[in-house]
C-alpha cells in the first residue's frame, strides 16, 4: 500500500500506513470509517446550536481526563483534602492548569447541557418517536448537576462546606422523607468525613458509571433515529 484514502484525507507516511494496515487486518476499521465517518453526510438543517451536544460530550471527556489526573494527588480526607488541593494548585507542575480546566469545565458543561436541552425543547425535537432520548437527556442533565454538587465539597473549603450545609437543608425540610433524605446525603446529622467520602465515591464512581450507561443509550438512539430538525 503506497497511499490510503479516507474521505478527503490521503495518507502516504509509511509508518502511518503500516500502523493502519495492522489495525485493518485485525479490526477491518476502513469499512467502518468509510460508512460511519467519511461518507455519512450531516443533514443540511444543522446549525451552530446543533453542535452543543457534541461540545458537551467533549467537555465530559475532558472532565474525565483532568479528574483522573487530580485523583493522583487528591486525598479524600477532612484533615488532608484542602492541603492536597492547595498542593495541586501551587506545587504540582501544571496542577493549577489541570484543576482550572476541571473547575471551569464543570461550569461550562452545565451551560452547554442547558443550551443543548433548550434547543431540543424549543425545536420540539423531544416529541415522538424521540421521547425516550429526551428522557435519557434529562437524566444526563440531572447527573451533570450531581457531578457539580458532589464535586463542590471536595476541596473542603469554608465556602464548599457551608454551601453543602445549605444545599442539604432544603431536602431536609421536606415533609415525612426530609430527615431521612438529609441523613442519607450527609451520612449523619452534620457534614463530616462520612459526607466527604460519600460525595467522593459518588463523584468518581457512581455518577460516571451511570453517565456512561445513559450516554450509550442516548447515542444508540441517535444513531438509530438520525438527527432530527425542528418539528
């Protein structure tokens, strides 16, 4: 093979061609790329607001990468959590950049999800036969808010501590189930080590696992039904 054409791309580099041949013999990826990436035309009605679902997914992947890097140094302990975050910011090479990307990525992800859902809602794209995709999208939005809520406590600052106290007072005021809900969230009467451990576990394990499952369902429905215009 002297060259390889993938849509508008032509590869002639020998090292790249050998690497592609190795993958092609094992996975037959050229047919998949030709059918699913290079020859699949996007609908003409797509505009800038149609990109926010993809932008949100890109930020989600960035949050995973930066979150994994932060976990190398972060200590989920009330005595050490704040000091580990300070060390990440001030002492670890490029730690300030990774933490900044993760923090700003969290806010941007909430914003892009809301824009994406606003576009779907006001365009009427949530209607049948795409109503189940709307349901999974709403669940993903709630998970995004859960990521922000559980991640806010992890730096263990005065601001994050008291914000968590205030945020858990609201569900705690609900009739009948309020005290139980608050106790399940905090792991006791007050914000403590148990609360930090629960929020950390939710943030790095439970919520990502749920998000991956919902994203697979969300993407499978999009692939099966295609991208819809306003209805």
